[in-house]
């Protein structure tokens, strides 16, 4: 399995090649899309990208945890967590190893 990581620069380069915008405009477009997604998630909205997946923010309540080293119980404060649920198409594509 490859250890390559897709970066913002890779995304803007793909937009540059596929859409034909300048490199600067491509980078701005990628930044703008990511900013819109981030802003929506901060507001607690769900971000759904068809055929890709759904990003959502979950509210986790406080609970008691345990320090695995000492066994001591410690309170875990309430928090917001980001979760991603891939679409069935994305799951199938990843499972198939992207043979397309």
C-alpha cells in the first residue's frame, strides 16, 4: 500500500491541469472550498459531498475515563468531535483498490 499523502498543493495542481485555471487561481479555489467546508463544520453544520462522504460534528458528553497505567478514574470533559462517514460508492471504490 502506498504511503503517499494528498496535499492542498496536489489538489490545486489537479485543478490547474484539469480545469485550466492559473496555478494561483487554482490554489485560491482549493483554499476557498476548504474554508467553506471548515466554516460550515465550525457552525455545527453537516457537509455532504455526493459520491464521497459526509463530514459532521458530534457533541460528546462528559464521562468517566480510566488512566490505563494507574487505573485511576478521571473525568473526560464534554467536547465536539469531527467525524467522516464515507459514501457507499467511496467504500466500494476503496475496497476494490481503485482498479478503474
